C-alpha cells in the first residue's frame, strides 16, 4: 500500500501539487491520465523516491519513504527516458537487473524467457540496445521493470512508440504478470483504450489533485477535453 498525505510540490512559483492525498491499494492496476504538464511524471518520480524535493509524507506499507534509500526502494520504474547497459545484450540486461534484485538464477532465466516471448523480443535477445528501434527499446524498457518482481511497478508511457500488435502483447503481459505478483502497478499513459483494457482503477491528475474516474461511464470526449486543457 502507498499512502500519500498532504503532498505539495512546486517548480519555482508553479504549483504542481497542493496537499494531495491518495492511497494506492495492493493487488491493483492503476491507470494515470492527465494533460501534458499536469505532473504525471513528477508524481511517478516522487513515488519511486527518485525525486525527494517535496513536502508531505509518502509511506509504503506504513514505512516513510524518506527513511529508505532510493536503491532499496521496493519499486521497479520504467521511466520515459530509458537507459540500458549498451555493452550487454538484451538478455544479459534482464539477467543483470534480476541479479541486482537477488532473484534466483533459474527463476531469472525462466522469467526472462517469458517476458521476451510475451513482448515479442525473443528474436532480439542477443542484440545490443544500440541496435534496437525506438519501439523495441520501449519494449525492453518495460521488460526491465517487469523482471524485478517488486511490490510496486511503475510505467511512464509504456505504450509510446508501439504498434497495435505490440500494444496488445504488452497489455497481455501486464495482466498476466500482475495476476501472479499481486503488487501495485501504476501506468501513466495518454492511450485511454489501453488503460481500459488492463486497469482496475483509473486516476485523473488535474489541477494538482487526483480523482478516480470510471473509464466505462465517462465520455472519452470529456476526458480528451480535460487532457487538452492548457496545451
């Protein structure tokens, strides 16, 4: 469980969040939508403990995040600007990340195979990240987060650069892995249809606050209008 209490954040004179409160429950996939500049990536950076420049309290399983080192956080984060070990192959990248999370070797092998197959990356397993297209790099970025088996997995625009077939593959893998791991998945995306397909709850970040929206009942045009405000 992630508890956000009275979170406030500013960039200069620009207020991003003001006394934001929300609780992310375990065993749930959350979609996060909001217009460009609403603070989605900022929120994800804070939840991963990557950004500590804020006021308020964030707790994971009732343990305050500011008492946990970034590297010890139970969070896997597929950032919107991925970075890889370019001297290693795709497969070696996954195994190295799994090893850093103390995942047993055979389990790491098995899970890497499932992820590579599920995301359509098997034929690229011996490629260097430098040899990949943008869309394939995005799939590798998602794979690197999913291999970690953390309590919390965060994706920032995971469907960006993917074609419809690749999107569907990612949707299937997200649902499959979440059923087994029962953690918290948070997915920030502009692709409302993909979020509808995988998420248990969808959150709208607007004017520095979060509110839950029913994706089946809210008119897409209404959401699109909110997302385009201020652009």
